[in-house]
C-alpha cells in the first residue's frame, strides 16, 4: 500500500491516531493551536505546525507541498451563514495558493440525520435538528465546492482516555434512557480515513459507525459487570435524568444509522466491531 503525503488540520485525538496507524511520508504534517508537542512517529518524523485556521493571516503556514488534507476541526461559529462565508474564503484562498492540496477528507457527524425514529443511510435526506448538525451539513456542502471531497460521518468517537469508562471513574453523570448511541473506536475511524485516502473508488459520504449501537446506560452497566482491574470494585454509576448526548432533544429510541455502505461497498473489516471489543481492549 502506497501512502500519500497527508496534512492533518487538527492534530488532536483522531489526528494523532491517524499518525500512529501508518508510516507516512516524511513530508506529511499536522497542525494544532498550541505550542509544538510530541506526536507519534514511526520510520519518519512528522512535521508539526502551530496554526489557527480561524486566522486568515495564518493560512500561509499550510505547507506548499502537495498533500491530501484531513480536516478534523469542528466549525468555529454558531452562525451557519457566518461559518459558510469563512469556509468559502478559505476555499478560494486554497484554490489560488495551494491548488496542489485538492483532496480533502472531512470528519463530519451522524448528527446531520434527524432525531427521529427510523433507519438512516447515506441516501437519506439530511434534516439536522441541532445547530451542530446544521453546521456540519453546511460544511460538507461548502467544502465540496472547492475540493475533491470525501465525507466520513462518524458516530461518537471513543478510545483510551476518552470513553464511558472515564466518565464512570471521574464521577460524571451517565445518560439515562434506552436511546441507541452509535459509536466508533478511534482506531477504526483512523483506519477508515486511511482506506479513503488510498482507494480511488472509496465512496462518499460514508457513515463511520460500528456494529452495535447501544444506550450509554447499558454500556456503563456492562462495563462495571466485567470486573476490569482499572475500574475498582464497588464503583458506582451516577445517573442523571434527561442528560443525553444529543442535548435538549427527546431521545428517539429506534433511531439507527446504517453502516452498510462501509461494510459492503468499502469491504471494511472492523478491529473493534462493538463497544464491548473496544472497551475490553482499553481496560484489560
């Protein structure tokens, strides 16, 4: 497998996992807002640039080399029209000054689908009912005006140091209810990103969710029943009524997101098919 040079806009939880998963060309780079920090390396060093995407004057920091871009940064503004205008200004600038960076993978969200019962796939109409979903929908549409775009609509991303287990150990409230939550282990999402980069016929958009959507309360109870050493015996669950991952929305207990395109068209093989596999890898 020949890996392309990549540029990760937003070297956070997912970005670092993408770096870990492969030995990228030495010309690859990633950006973050803070001071340079240690990032994973394999056979080649990775370049890290300090970059604020919101500041037009800093766009010049994007390296001039050809690269496949991966955008993990969420929208900046709470106003859809304002965010669209910002994206169009950046897109115009990129076409003029970085035309060699024409390919872009965008990490979107399953929140672009409505909070209603039913099965939603990539052909379903987008009817987001939250500001977050509206912003992501607008971002998908706007970026497609300027780039050869591949969109991955991810479920809740979890992994080591970022999971239901961490909520339990820190005493944070666990959402009650039977509404299914769609998840994706950060390692699987990184592997899907890589596959989208190396396969020319990789479709877009793709729902990046694993094989078992489950209520957060059910996941938390399962985790406590496993007696993992990292979760002390006697640990209590702290539930909060009405506290959901989709804030201020009435839970839709039969809302399911299809991953058929990922399985059948992309022939993707999960490393962690369900939350049980993923959490077991973290806590054992």
